[in-house]
């Protein structure tokens, strides 16, 4: 019973926190008089009330949860929290179905950024701000949740984050106390976000658009205030600024922290994930631009390079803006972009997918297998830099990637079963599962996820959640041993 | 130098062997007076000559090859042998390009059964027999090559076959001497083939069609003497007979041998691969038939079940006949069929793909990872039946599957790069890589691979070879260590 009380208590904290976030939109709405005041007032009050009902009666329960309860907590939080977050949308747009609102909010909180709403340009400022705040908060949220909030509540949180392979050797250089680490990462995240807002303003956005798009870029969420996403601005400076900040956001924030602390670029050079990521993305930009130019999509290479770079970077980093309808491009290019979305983002970033560190470990392992095939008796270990990666981590990584792959296969078949065409189904699942955003065809950048049936919306929502919690936390609930004492 | 001489010598044996095979078609052509007599005469003579030139001068070299040389030999044989086998086609059809002929022959020898020829119904009997003989010989060939021919030549062949996971615990029950094993497997293979010929004749085929289709079924090659493949016959008895023999052919031949020797069905019950394979395929037939019925493709469930069963079994077993244009079916069904083609066939069968045993090991490993996630200090090992599978095999299996997956990704991107649409590209690579046969869209069952460009034909040919030698033997050539002393 204690376990349930503890879980309810923590949910209460999170719920009350969301009502605090809603309050900022309420304030915005009141200042802008944008018509969503009542919606936010009701939503804030109701969320606060339910949060308080969960929080106060359970205040005296011990704040220790077991490994099992921790996983349960993650799944419940990720399923329930979005319910409260839908309230402003549902109160403002009574015609919106709960399922669609839930999709939109999960898309925001998982930093997927796939949208089911049309007419974004005409929504009240406060509603758009709400969507972007979900992106921004959630962008750092999953890390904060694991390394700061749970420990503050007296819960041993780090083990929840075990799905994340110990990526950076530099972990030891971070401040030792968990709360301190969290605060440091927050500061870095908020600081870079402020820089991004200023840069976007200087590049020509309004303050409001600059704030929203900076939130979406730093969290790699990819929501926009315009149906045409970044294509609305048709501005090279804006695309350049966003490209740079998306690349920054896809690098491990621990690396940023150390680089800032040491005032040195060395940590970036030493970050194997960042090196591999940047090399892969830059090569891919040049290559895909060449394909676009070869196929006559754009009539000069530099225009092709401009559009290839922005759209490829935004998909590869799992941000998911769009400046062109890349669904019309030769299929090689968007498929390559989606492929990169599976593996590019760094482990300590707000991106999704397999993460670069796992990709590197797997490639090294495959290379090692080939070597062992020639020299069957060799005992060469797997190394990353100077560190020897032990076998337990390697099998854990391959196990993860298998679950990743089989999850995608099952989800794609569910969409195919429902009658969606293959390219739409595959791209929707890859885009949702990697928390990237737009897919192709029926869910391409020129349209959105609104045309999906209820069943398809549920599948895509589940894909976003499963991808965000790195599969394990949800899949593990289906293992009978989980429920045994 | 000795190594090269030994490789040439063995190539000589194989080449002379092929000329012997050609001689049977020459004889058929002479009897049937079908117009391909000259083509086969020239081809047989030329092949014999070149084989003899390779064989006799190198007759005194020691017949021991190292592990490295063994891999090299496999790759060279698989690349060069098809060159000789194209000769009858090229001599008979001077307008056929070498590339297309090479594709057709590689398709035969890898038991892929994808065809680039049209008007099969009007080809000389001997030419069609040649295609089917390639299927049949190759079906057992890769096993014979590894376990019988090489040892007869004094070459330690078994290590070449190491890519194949030790699948059957029953290996110990097979006759101990390698040549004896090979002969026993041959007998089983030939015996079941004869039964299949008789059954097909009784089901209504001509003797010639019965022989050709039995060759294609037992080898899971899937060539047909008709452009419409098995759809030409439109016969339930023929479809039933072929379905049964394809299922038989996709089970480990060691299991067949033991079952026959013991006159017992127990070995099948004990064969975990066979059990998983049959359960998976039967469930899939019922499910896909339901989808076809639901979507109105066929207006009663039993018609749907008939067509779903035949086409699903033939693709899932990597045989690759077709009785309907399943490209017109709701995409869920053919995609599921292609998915099954990746993993259904047993390790000791003539099918391709990952093989069921590896699928099982991987699934058990993923399950184990989830368990370890809950109980991090447990040391539960991976078991198959009573046997504990050691970690070395598990990492080898995951390494293989990663190479399998990444090979498919690279090959698909090559086809996309060349401008093929996504469904054609993906299905072509999966069908070729698993040695299954027909794909979808441009390479679907109603068309064939003739419309591919030269570049695309090369990519698909390479996919068939890479799939047949289970990736390692070719990929390993690109590892620098391979070439070091
Ligand atoms: K995103
Ligand atoms: K085949």
C-alpha cells in the first residue's frame, strides 16, 4: 500500500507542477486577451485541485520506491500527466476529441512535435505557448525527472535511468550531487535557450515566435506556431540559427556543461558521440543536396544544399521542423533523413531513437565479430576510446536495439493492418518512435497526423511514449516476473 | 602460391562438375530436339575445357586450405561458377545481356528464384530444365560443398560452415564421418524430391513440369516453367502438394534424416525450429486469410485461405512461387509474408534469411535482458531446451543479425539512390537477400526483375550472393585483418 501511496504522492507533485506551468499561459492569455482565458483558468484550477488531492493525504508516506515501483511510476506518469495537459486544449476547443488532444499533448511532452491540429497560425497565443512550453519543459524533463525530482523526493532515481547506457566517460567530471547536477544542466539548457531566443529575434522573428521556436529547437520538440512550420518564414538567417541550435541540442548536455565550465572546446573534441554525429550529419547534407540537384528538384546546388541541410538536420536531430515539403523529394533523401533520425542524437541530449553511443557500440561489436571470425581464439575486448566496454553493456545494448527494432516492426504492422499505406505507416512509426515528428505521404510535412483514424492515432501515441521511455520501462510491464514479489 | 593453386584446383572440380550437369541438359535437348542443342554442346565443352585446365595442372598441390583461404574460396566460387552457368543461356539467347544472364544464374544457384526472363512457357525444355537443375543442385549444394566436397578434397570444410549456428542438438546423432553425413543428407533430399515429383504428377502436372517444380520446391528455389508460376495450373491439388513439400523442405534435413532412420515422428516434435516455424506459418495463414476476407479481396473465407496459404507458405519458406498477384492484396499481407521470409526457414534447410534458430536465440536474449533489468544481479543463462547457449554464440548471433540488418539497409538505399520507389526497393532487397524470389510493385509476382536498370540488377545480384553465403564470407573480405598474414 505504501508503494501506491508514494506513487500517488509523486504524481501529485508532478500534477501541481503542471498547473504551475498552465498558470504562465493563463497569465499570457490574460495579458493578450486572446480568448483562451477561461480555458486556462478552468484547467489550472482543476489540475491544481487534483494535484493537491493526490499530494497532501500522502505527504507522510516514506519516499522510497523499489526498482519495480520506479518503472511503474514512470509508465503511470507518462500516461496520466498528459491527461491533465489536454485540459486547456479541450476547454478551448470543445470539438476536439480527447484522443486527438491526448495525441497532441503526448507529442509535446515526448518532444515528438507531430501535430494533429490545423490552423496553428490562428490559435490564441496562449494555446501555442502551452504547446511549446510542453516541448521545452519535457525536453529537459525526462532528465530532471530521473536525476533531480525523484531524488529530491527521497527516491533513488538514477536506477530508473538505467536504460540509458553510461555514455560519457566525463560523468565523473560533473558535480557529484544529483540535485546539483540537475541544476547545472538546467542552467546550461536555459542559458542556451535564451541565446537561441535572442538569435532568432535578430534573425527576424517576432519575440513570440522566437520564444516558441527556441523552446521547440532546444527541446528538439519541433512544434511550430505555423502550419507551414519554418517554411513560413522562408528566411536563410532563421534556418541557419535554428540549424546551429538544433545541432547544439542534439549533443550531450553534460559535454556542454563541462565545455562551459572549462571554457574550452576540448570536451567536444573528446566526445565521440558528438564527433560521429557531426561527421555523419555534415556528410549526409552534402550527399543529399547532390541527389536533389542531380534529380532536378532544385536548379542549383546551393539552393539544394540550403534546403537539404535544414530539413535533414531537423529530422536527423529528431527535432522535426520542416521548411520544404520533403515528401515531394526523391524518396532516397527523406528515407535517409528518417534513417538518421533513428541513430544520430547523443545519449545526454533531448533527441530520441537508438542514440549514437549505442550505434557506435553495436558497430564496434559487429566489427569485432568479423575479427573473431578470422581469429576465433582472440580475446580482443570492445573499446571506446581508452575504456573497455564490458560484455554486460554490450548485450544490454544489443538487447535494446532488438527491442527497438521489433517494436517498430510490430507497430508498423498494426498500422498496415488498419489499412494505411506502407510508406505512411513506416514513416509515421519511425517519426513517432524516434520522437522526430513529421513522416511521409499521409503524415508528411505538408499535412499532419489529423487524417489518421482513432486506432492509428492510438498506435502512434503509444509509439511516441514507447520511444520516449526507451522502450524498457513500458515493455518491462509485460514481463510476468515484473509483477512477482 | 600453394593457396592459389589449391583454390584453382577446387574451382576446377566444381567447374567440371557443372559441365557434367550441363551434359544432362544437352541430352534432354538432343532427345527433345528443342533447338538448344548447339548452345548446350558449346557450353558443356567450353566449361569442361576450362575446368580441366584449372584441375589437372594443380593436381599435385596439397589440399589443405587455411581458414582465410576457405573464405576466399567460398567468395570466388560463388562469383565465378555462375559465369560458366550463364553459357547455355548466352549461346541460346544472343540478345540476352551478360548481366541479365548472370542475374538469372545467380538467382538459380542461390535458390532465390527471381527471374529476369519473360516467355518462360516458350523456352526450350532443356533451358528450363537447366534453370531448375541449378535450383536443385544448389539447394543441397551449399551443404554438400561445406560438408562433403571440401573434405573429400582433403580440405577441412566444416569451419567454412561456421556462419551457421550449431542449430540442432541432434548433430551428434548424425553419422560421424562427414562424407557419410553428406551422402545421407543427399539420399534424404533426393528421396523426398522423387516423392514430390510423383505427387505433382498425380496432382495433374506433366512429368516435365512435375520434375521442374519438384526441383524448385525441394531446393526452395522457386523457379517455374511458366510466367504465371503456379498460378498457371490454377489447381488446388497442385497447390496442396507444393505447400506440403515446401514446408518439408524448410525443416532441417538432419531432422528428416533422423526421423527416417528412427522411423519416428519424435525428432520433429523435438525440433524447436520446426515447431516454431510451423506454428508461426499456420497462424499467419489463418490471420492473413482473415485480412483478405475482411478487405473483400476474395468473397469467401476459404478462397482467401487457399490463396493466402499457398502464397504465404511459398514466400515464408523462401521458395517464391506465386499463384496470385499478391502485389494487389492489402499491403499488410505481402509485407507480413516478406517479414516471415526473413526468419522462418530452419538452419539445416535450403531456405534463407536469419533462420529460425537465430530468431529464437535473439528473442530469448531480449527476454533475458528484460528479466535482468528487473533482477540486475541474476545470472540466469540462455537456454534452448536443456542446453545452455554460451555467450559467445549469443554475441555471434546478434553480430550476424546486425550485419544482416545493416546489409539490407545499405542495399535498399543503393536502390533508392538509383531512383527505384521505396516498396519496390525494400521488397526486392528482402526477397533477394533472403533468397525468396518475387518482391512487390516493379518486381512483383505479376512482373519480374527485367525492368531493373543495370545498376539495380547488380545490386540485387549482390544481395542474393550476400544472403546465400550468410553475409560473413563476403563481408569478411572487407576487413583489413583478413588480408594480413
Ligand atoms: K521532435
Ligand atoms: K527462393
